[in-house]
């Protein structure tokens, strides 16, 4: 059987929900499935409100926009993340300020965050990388002391907890993506979570082209076409029901990898903070081998039908962002050079995870 890195898990329940949506004829942005998905998602996460969007990128864009962030402002971001975390900072005309990451958790280093704060700093965007919760106590302490709002990029950490609270509930806003490879998928789509009900209502207004429906096609503000469709929401409702199953499998795979590879001298696992439970969207390791680099290891794994993926490239390596480099980001580069994502799709079985671990161990031995 084929082993998958991060493929979505879709089945009969998803078919049933999508067919119900089609039968209802509410397939576009108006209809009952979107508000139901928003309500159930907010309940699951533990916030007062959730507002659906066209993507996780749109969610981050709207969070920054709602905070009034724009030209002349700075937003602190980790130097290792997916590009979608950072692009919205540019969309609103602000300047991204990159900080290095903790070498153990691979998340934004709170000490580096505090050092990067200036009078222009208007937001901090921590990313719970690969599902591993950031040090939210330290980050919220900084947020409160300096009066700087936090926008959590919780895309990869859906279902993860920090001291009993789910990620996406700590900051002013939490942002999620439901792209095809995420913990749950709606095909595309995203979500903003918040306890600020007024802000949630305004964002919901903005993503619908800022249309005042009471006056027909009247638009008192510049809006955005960032709405989720009912087809996407119906898929999301089915996936949300299956989320506990997905999380259990991902955490089981992580445990298998740790048990099987724990005695391998070349491997170190991404570490968690105390009292946290990661979603382990992707189980990831550092490999420090005296003879084989990550591309060579990937080549040998591929020859044995084992997919893998390198850690995200430090953002300051990309042409649009080289101008924002302010340091050497030694931890980020070390993790990029030595890091590897292992197969973590919930389509896989426990036996597949064991096989991956054994094959990797043999590749490193030979």
C-alpha cells in the first residue's frame, strides 16, 4: 500500500455531507452550512466566535486588517514558517520583522521577540510549527506588558493544547487553514477565531464585500471576496466530526516514530513545552549524520517508496524578503539543514509508520 506524507482523509461521511449540500442547492456562499460550521468550530476551539474565510491566508490578512495595521507598522514573525504567514503582512503594507526560533521546539523564541520590539511593532504572529504549541505564557506576558496584540497562526495545530487550552484561543485572533494537507480540510478555506464579538461581526461584513444587505447592494467600506462556500463548509462539518480520530492517529504515529527511532544516535525529535499536547500535524526530526545530508537521505527513502519533505526554508532566503534580514538566524538555518518531515497522513496505518521508521533507521546505518 502507498504511504502518504500529508494527504487528506476523505470517506463516506464527507460524501454524505457534500451530497446533502448539493441537494439543498445552497452550494455557494449563502446557506445554512457555513454558519453551522462556524458555530461548531468556535465551540470546539473554545472561543465566542469563528468567522470562515476563503483561505488561511485570507484569515491572517483579515486579522491584520481589522487591527488597522498598515504602512509604517511592524509585525514580528518567525523566520521559519510557511510563506502564507508572512505574505499578509506585506498585503497590508506593513514590515515583517523576522526572529529566530528555539532550537528545541522550533517555535518563535520569546526572548528574540522581546528584543525585536520597537515603537512601530503593532502585532506578533506566533506559529505553532508542525502542530507544536508555542510558549504562550511567555508570549502573552510580552503581549500584555507592551500592549501588542497576538495573532496566532494555529493552522498546523488544530486540536493542540497548551495547559489545557486549545491553540487559537490565546491571542486577539486565531487563524486556521483547511487546505488539503492540513489536520482537517475543506478543500480550501480558513477560519478566524476570537472572543471579540464586535470584531468578528465586522470581519464577517468585510469578507462579504462589505455589503450592507439592508440597503441592497450598498458598500460603505472597501470589502473583500473572502467568503467560504457551503460546499466547503459541508466538507468541514464532516471533517470536524472526524477530528478526534485524526488527532489520535497523528499522535499515535508520533509515538511510534519516537519509540522506534529513539535509540538512533543521529536523530532528535521536535520537543514540546511542559503541559502541552501537539497535534503532530507532521512528525519532524533533526538528522545529524556524519556522511549523509538531508537530500541524500530523502533520495534513499524515495527509492524505498517513503515520501518525506524538508523543513520550511527560512523566509529571508526568498527574493521578496531578503531585504528584511536582520540577523544570522542560526537556529532556523540549522533546523532547515538537518530537519525532515516524516509521513503523517491519517490515511496511513500504524504498520506503515513502523515501516517508515525502520527504513529510515536502516538508511542511516548503511
